[in-house]
C-alpha cells in the first residue's frame, strides 16, 4: 500500500511519515500543492493524505483538479479547519474522509484503513518481474526457491525498481523519493541499500539483477 502525504508543516510531515512506516506503508512526502499533483501524475499511489492550507496550490484546488481529471484515488483531508462548512466543502469537492488537527494516531490509522479497504480487495498487492514477486502488504520478496522480508527502505527501493522495470533510476531519484528532498542523508546510502538488495536477490536465486549504468543510474533487468 503506497501513500502520498501532502503536508507543508515539516515536523508534522516527518511524524506522520514515521507513523506510516511503522505500520508498513510505503509513503512519499511533498510540501506544496503543485508538487503533490506532479507526484500523483508520475507515481502509482493507493491513497492521498492532503492538507488544505499549502503553498503554491491549496489542497482543495489539488482535490478539484484530481477529480476533474478523473483520478479517483482515495483522499483523506487532514487540516486545522474544523468548521462544519469546511468539512462539507471538502467532502463535496471529492474527499473520502476529513480529519481535523490535532488528531490521535490510532484514529488516523483507522481512517486510512477504512478509506483504502476497498482498494486492497480490488487491486493486487503483488508486483512480479522475472521469477521474483514483491508482496506490497507484507514486504516479502520471493522466488520459486525461497522468500525474504525486506526492511522498509529496501522495500521502497525494490518497489520503485519493480514498478519501473528496465528503466534507469538515478541515485538522486532514489534519495529524493525514499529519504525526501530535505534529507541530509548522503548519496552513498543508496549504494549500500542496493548492495543489500543484490545479496538478497542472489540468495533467492533470482533471474533478475540490479544493473548499474555509468552516470545514468540503475535498472532492474532479467539476467542474461
């Protein structure tokens, strides 16, 4: 299950991201409305947590554009606006649910589960390429010979590779998508996690490999 969080308050965003990761969700964070639309256009997300008061483009405008464009992604509005009229406007614009700040973490997780429940029953939770399968619910990477549970960061990297097979993904893109634009993590952490994944693919006797391309990034390809 992959979630996009659009929240411009950085401290709150980090807290929610940590909460999502602890509950085994894969998530990306953005900090303004234009960035949210760009990510939704390029990425494959199962749900959107959307703040209303954001720079560049407010949350309602983001929601309106999504619905007008035919995007039916489940949307949970998360905002400090608590007036009934604000809730009605958000729901009438196309939100699936509305949660006001401050909120309890159990309630947030319950609302996410409720909002995405129909998605999980209708959409497969597995990605397959070559002889390996990635279960997006359990973080389990498997082959006909064995299986292994990936850590959260390993899972996010493998998911990105498997959603874009044979496409070259730069180290910078891994860093931005998984650790965030404002992260102070150095680029070599990407190489470390790719090394972990290569070892696990070898242990699984996978017929795919993470191939490096000089100055161009990495791609998941079927072994020759």
